[in-house]
C-alpha cells in the first residue's frame, strides 16, 4: 500500500483537492483492498482553509516525522508570497529521503522555492507561469496538464489532478484498472499529460488504437526514467511480442524505437528552448550521459546536439 500525503496551504482550491484524492479513494473501493492511504498534512494543527472557506483538518503536520511514498502540495492564492522556511526545510528533507513530491496548481511554485525542482520538467497553473521568470532560466516549464519527471510530479490544477492520478494508478495497477476508476466518475477519457483531451493525443501520434494510446501516455510520463519493454507491456495488459506487433502495425516502428524517438524529440525541444547544459538535458530525457544522447541524436537527425543548439539560436 502506498502512503500519500496531501499538504494543503491556506487558499487552496477544493476542486484540485477533490480531483487529487477521489481517484485514490475509488481505487481502494473498486479493488476491494487498500491500495492507497491518504493523509491530510498541514503546516498547523488547526488545519488549512480553502479558497471557499472550508477547512480541512490535519492528520499530520510538518512538525512531525512522517514517512510518505508520495506528497502533493496544493496551493492557491499567490504562492510567490509564501516564504515558510520550516516548510521548505521539511520538503527538502522528504526529497532527500526518497519521497516522490508533487505540486498542484500553485504548488509547483512552492517546490521551486524549496529548491527541489532543479533539472526537472514541470508545469504550473497558467496564472502563475509568467511569475516563474524571476527564478531564472533553468526552470523547464511546459504548458501541460501535468508532468512526471522522475521523483517529481506537477499539475496545473482544476480538474487536471484527476487525470494525473489516473495516470499514476495506471503505472501502479495497469491501464485497464485505471480506466475502470475513470469510468466510475463518468470521466470516460483520461486526458494525456501533454494534451487537452485524448482525441488530441490520437491526432498527434496518428493512431486511435487504445493500446498504443495507453502505452504512449506511459512513455510521455516516463521520459527521464524510461520504462522497459516488459514494464510497458505489463502496464497495458499484453505481452512484449504483442505490443511490438501493435506498434509496428499502427506506427510503423518497434515500441522502444518509438519511445527513444519521443525522448530525443524532447531533448531537441530543450536544446532549442532552454539554457540547460547538454548533460542536464541528457539526464532529463533518460540518457545515461551526453555521449549516449549525442549518438542517438546524430543517428536520427544527422548532426550532434551541440551543432543543433548553435544552429537554432
């Protein structure tokens, strides 16, 4: 069972909070066994007050030594005004000891201020995006619904946390069960991280095959920490031979070749649109070192990443 902490800060949106925790509750209900334990965490024993005035009580506070598999920080209002050094220290300690940490709506701003987003791709609610410029040029901001990057998960808020949590359930329990949970909420189409709706993903990749769509969503959520062929096949509920056959038939190439192309394309975008070092880009896209990225990049585009960066600026 995964232990999930939800840290609410005063002014948080109830929509984001419910969209985050309800898929986990439904997963427990539908599986008929406890898959996720959810704990409400606050900065004070009195709890946290939402933007609508409703108070969420505290199961734990940041003053306690809490062991969590996941922690999600939900912030609304103006997160740039939050300068709670105790909170930032607590977040850094959780990160140091291996907790996967997420930020919802304005929550990613808190993660940046705590100093735990270096070299990781992220998203944030659109109203906070412009303000991130004050943190320098090493913020890898994407205008996506949500972003998974190794041990960080960020989400734009609103109803998007439901899609993010369904994606997480898919990683843990498989795509078929995640769709079952989604259907429970009459949320018939799980939106992928980089699009506004599943149909957009189908148009983008040129296939509406459900197995391909599920696999590509998993790939896009694991660019920095690539899944193996056996993991992908298992999570979409088929064998390795079948997933390769499906990818060849629908996309014209083997599964892992397509996956490698996604990662290289993300590296290409970062080379053009960020000031990250090539070594940092290699790490952010799941390549073991800059030489590995350079070799694969050159095979696909005919020139190394360094030459592309010079030409694109």
